[in-house]
C-alpha cells in the first residue's frame, strides 16, 4: 500500500498509533512475531503515551521512539554514542597538539624526515581509529535495535533447555561473531598500516594461528568460568556476587601464575638469555640489588613486529623478565641494564602487588553491582529478550557490561593515573641504582624513535588513556633527580 497505512502499537500499557510511510510496515513486521511483554502489536490498549512521544510517533518515528520507553535502552544507546563522540574529540585534540618542530631534547636523535613520518603515522592511525569507531558503534547499535541479541538467544534456546548450556551457546556465538567481525579491522591495521610504516613482520600464517589460538584459549579458559558464573547466579541467591568474586579472583591469580610457563609460550618462543657479557652484566646488577633473577629470557618479538619491549611477568617461581630480541639488538649494554633496573624497580616498589589489589577490589565492585542489575527485567527487554521471571541471566551478564562502561572508564582513568606514578618511581629507582640517568634516557629516546611514538600528546589524551607518562616528561623527571 504505497503512501502509508494505519498502524497501532501497544507497549508497557501505552499506546501509539498513526499512519505513515510504507517502510514502517517492514519494521513492524520484523517485530510482529516476537511476543515481548513490552512490544505487542495490534493489541487493544487503553492508556495513552505521553504527548511528546505520541507526536513523534504521528510523524512516523515510531517504533524506535516507542522502544525508547525502556530506560536501559536509552542509557545503553547514549553511552555507546557518547563514548564514541567523546573519544573522537580527544583524538582530534591530540592531533591538533602536533607541532612540526622537533623538541630540543630530541634534536640529533630524530631527523626532520623521520619526525615528519612519526606524525604522519599518528595522523593515519587516528583517522583509521575514528572511522573504525564510527563503523563499530553504528553496527553494534543496529545489531541491538534490529534484534540481533534476540536472534542469538532464540538459537541458544533452540539448542538446549539447560540454562548453563544455553548460556554457553549464547556467549560462544556472540564471541565468535565479534571476533570474526573484528578481523577485517585487525588485518587492515597489521598488513596495511603497520606494514606501510615498516613495523610489520607478521606473516599471514602467524596471523591465522594467533587468531585460532586466541579463540581456543577463550573456549578453554572462558567457557568453564562463564559456566560457573551462570551456576552461582542461578543458585546462590544473594550470595552469588561474592562467590563469583572469589572464583574469578582465584582463576585470575592462577592464570597469572601459570601464564609465563603455559600461555605465553603458545605465542612466543622464550629462550634463556645466552651466557655472555650482557647476561653477566644483567645478573651482576640483579645481585647488587638482592633481586632473585631466576628467569631471564629473550623472546622472539621480531616474529610479529620490529617494535621493541621488555616486561616482567608472573610471580613466585614462575617470575620472568622477558627482553625482546628487537630490544637486545638495538640497545647498548648500559641501556639494557637500565631497562632491567626499571623493571626491577617495579618489583621492588611492589607495583605489581598494588595493581593486582586494585584489580581485585574493582572485580568485587563489579559483581556487587551486577547482583542488583541482573534481576531487572528492563535490562533484558532493552535488548529484546524476555525479562520476566526467571530472566536468562547469562544474557544479563553480557548486557550489564554495557551499563558498566562509564564505571569501567572511570576506573581505567584512576588506574592509569596510578600507573604513570609507578613509571616515575621505577625510573627513579633505575637512576638511583645504575650509572645515573643517562643510560635510561638514551634507551627511552631510542625506543621512542624506533616506535615512532608521539612526543607531544595532548594532556587530556595523556590523562585519559596513557599508562606511561610522555617520554619528554619522564626524561625531565630523571634529569631533576640527578641535580644535586
Ligand atoms: Zn615501567
């Protein structure tokens, strides 16, 4: 019927009706077979909608306007759009902070051409990031509004009557879908951008293997854990939140303990650093500091990228210090000792323990809130699922993560503030315990140039997202330490 047709929608005791464009029919039809308590079509209804909605509905904005009656949906959509726009604004600020002149500290380290290249790299990455953000958010919103979650829920219910099995199918399908959907973006990043700027060393084979290993790990670790969460939220009543908190914490600690020996070697080859001048220099530094250096490893970072790094992982007898082969190849012995000293500084100042403790506390906070929201029918209805008792709580675990984003963002900011403070402390430790500030400063400069790091990020970008202080501020802090 071209030109429009009469329609009438009733939801949550409120009625909308009107005559509007033909496309509306298709939208309505897609909802027609869903027997949601809040969205029944063509049902008699006595109460009426508030005027603004009614007017909008008359203009043809329904049924999405009608959907907006669910406050959870309004919150989730606003958060998705708000975060995407805010992030784009910060990235734009960050780009506008770029200046063509090389900072005095880096004269002679960077030549003009390479400095320009580092800025081109940042510009290109930012552009891609913005476009990716808009595409991903739009697709996610479309997925929510067009009933994507409902579709996956129907599949899961079709597979089994058992709550835990349903939950595993539901989450498994979602994870698979989101990994596959993320692939093109990852491929573009690795094989187009990183390749163009000379960083990429990943072969298609390594890329495919990484993807498969990642999925398998997700199944092996994620599935039993998720099953346990469903079980406790289904059976433990008001105690579920703290039981799940304990379970997740124990699993997390166990994974941290075994990761260096069991998980990381799946992705990289760990070789004990060969005997020689470098090893003895590193060992004698560790000895001086009374630091047990049981595992000093060289890893094949060059398998994936030319970027260099060093890190400290695990605890107890699985504690390891891993130096990338790319780091060893490009740095002098003094610089490497200073980098090790920085890592030892993190351990000596108990940074890892402190961060772990904060992580555990925020997990508890998350489960405490989850306990409240997981029983709210509106949360399920926002995503097109039945929310009346008993709701499919496995889906609630996922839907809650949408509501949690602002809290996660706040905690993320707090964690990075703390992490930047820890970096200064570890730098200070290295300066105190090695031959002054110079080796670490030289090492950091080389790392920045080799990684084409942004030397002048916008302060807001640093505040919101940087886990490490900008290199110029680190250098300045170390120089002040050295002054008598
Ligand atoms: Zn550090």
